[in-house]
């Protein structure tokens, strides 16, 4: 039997929502799998309840009406309105509480500190035994099969760290530290998002999560701890000179150069990240030029000043240098 075209289209749209790099129903982590299981259990219960209630309505509608005694009516109300909801909700509460310890289990060596800013994520990695952190921004890199500790802060307003394919959601408060732990189970790339309205560019506050094998993660951490690449071309060298002379180093840090700023994101290995401006752009020369020239046009309320007073060739030189920071 052929499905009507409208039904086929609706099914395709519904099933597409269950997959993707930001789907809680397409888990790539142990915690997300547990939460997805809770969702399916609650959905099954809701479907059973829906059929039961509508079955009773259909039964009452199709059968011949007849008087019901007061005792029977009170029994029906007590069982259907008190006993049944109490048993169901108690069972769901018991199951929900039973999975909480796993969601709050301590990490196994790696600690990642994430601070919510307007509108980006400051990230610092503390590998086991490290004397100082590895600074990054708008990207979380985690080893597969190892539970990592995530400490969460906020510098300005309330944010919310949400990585649905790997774990749940935890709010970030100014002046308070919250925590979560998560264990990826599959290598891949996933998308996270601030899930608490935090201002005019809230929708442009995303981050990338990359999960990799422990050996690959160790190699990545070793490379990430190194200083920035030295300019290899005359254009890149000019771009570095312009970056420093225009005062960009007062807000941004690039390890291995005089740039020591802590206001904005650390740019030491910018080109190795999956996005620019917290998910608003890609790390390409064209997008870098657009961001340096008119950040406010891309992210309303962005604190970074526009450099549109510079000639295009100078902005392109800075973009060429930033694009080389892998």
C-alpha cells in the first residue's frame, strides 16, 4: 500500500529530527544514552496512557449509557485520579533518581574548565599532572571511553552548557561553580549550544565537541600546548605585525608572541578549531576578513571593535596570519 505524499513527507521530517550532531536521540556518550533511554520509557508510558484514556472515552461513547452507583464513581475517581498517577510517578521518580549518581560520577584525570562569556565559551584543559592549563575557546576536545570532569562558570550573566549528543544540560552562574561529568563513547564531531537566553547574540553562542581515542587526544593535547606557528610567508609576517601594532594583543593571547590579552578568546591554534566566533562563521580567510571588518554585523552586541578603518589588504594580511595558526 502506497503512503500518501504528505504522510511520507511528515515521516521524513520527524525521523530527520532524531539524528544529527545535536540530537539527544542520537547519543555518542554514555550519559546521553541513559537520558535517551529515560525519554523512550516516558514516551512509551505516555503512549500507553493516551490509548488507555481514549479507549475509555471510546467505550463510554459506543456503549449504551446506564446509571453508575456513587460507590463505583468514587472508586473510579480514587483509582484513576490518586492510585494510578501516584504509582506511575513514583516509578518514574525512582528510575530517574537511580540514574543520577552516574551523571555526577567524578572524572578520571582530565578536567576541563568552561566559562560562559557574552557570547562565546572560554575553555581551559587541565590534563592529569599538568602544571598549567591549555587555553582554547569554543571547542571541547575529549577522549573516548574516559569520564572527564567539566567545571562550569559564567563571567557576566547566566548561561547553560548543553551538549545533547554526549550528556545533558547544566547551568552556568556568575560567582558560582557548577560541575558535570561526561564520557563519550564514539569518536566524532558534535555540536553544543548555550541553552539559556543570555542576550542579543544568544543564538550565535555555540561550540564544537570533538571526541577521539585516548592516543589521539594525547597527541592533540601535546600539539595544543605548543606555542603558535611561526609565520612562513611575508604576508603572514605582515599580518602578525599588524595584529600587534593594532592592539589586538591587548584582548587576545597568542602563545609565543607578545600578545598576552585575556579579554577575548585565545587564538594560539585558532585554525585547528571547527568554527569562528562561537559557531557564527568558519575558519576561512573570507570569514576572518568579514569578522575583523564588521563583527557587530555578524554578532549583534559583540564587544570586539570593528577594524573597517584599515585598508582591505591589511585586514587580509591579518586574516592570512590567523588562518595559519593550526
